[in-house]
C-alpha cells in the first residue's frame, strides 16, 4: 500500500508541474489574456517591447508612418486625465491616469492609485514605477499594455483610461 500511495503522489506532482508549465507558457505568449493574479508574473513588459521593436526596424518605421502622414494629428495636443478600474481576486481597484499628448505621442504619463487591498498596493506601486518607461514616446494608438514591472491586472485599468483619453482628445 505505501508503494501505491507514493506512485499516486508522484503522478499528481508531475501533473501539477505540467499544468504550471502549460499556464506559464500561455501567459508568456502575449495573447492578451492575463493570469488570475499578478503574483506569478515578475517579468516587466518593458523588456519584451524593446526587443520586439529592435528586432524589426521595418515594423518600427511602419508604426511611425501612419502617425506622420498628412502632418496632422488625430488627437488634440494637451493634458488629459481619466479613471480606469480593474478586478482583482480581492476587490475592484481604480487608478487615475494623466497623460500629455504632442502630435499623438505621449510625452508624459502619471498614474495615481488608491488601492484597497495590501497586495494591490504593491502591484500598483510596481506599475506606477515602470509605466513611463513603456509608454512615453509612443503613439497613443499603439499603446495597449499587458504587464508592467510584474503587474498585469493594473494594466486593464490603464488601458481603459487610455481609451477614454483617446475619445476625449480626438480632433
């Protein structure tokens, strides 16, 4: 009997590890789906974004082309603010996003959070500390973050706020 019990436990352990690997592979694939919590993710998306851009200079040029055509902006220059919210396992959290636009490009970003859960405070702090490196200098139409400094859920609130800002700033 002890031998059968050991075999079952070993099989369960192997199945558990395989499940973790499968889930980790899915979240790293960048499909737009996020994990249930931020706890497992510690990879900044800033690392992924530059390597994609530097790997293909043509796609970087293509992304800049539509923003520059016609020398007119899609959005009115200025500073804009919006709120974004997102669901965590514990609560619904909100962030305030303020951006400055010049010729459709974000020249500054400020994010302020008011977390209700201790864990949310940690992840919002990470997000706030890393978001400028990811979005400043980018065309607002290309911005859609999924993970910043290990925080994936806060990105949902940020993206929501960016969509509201785009609607408000439309020329």
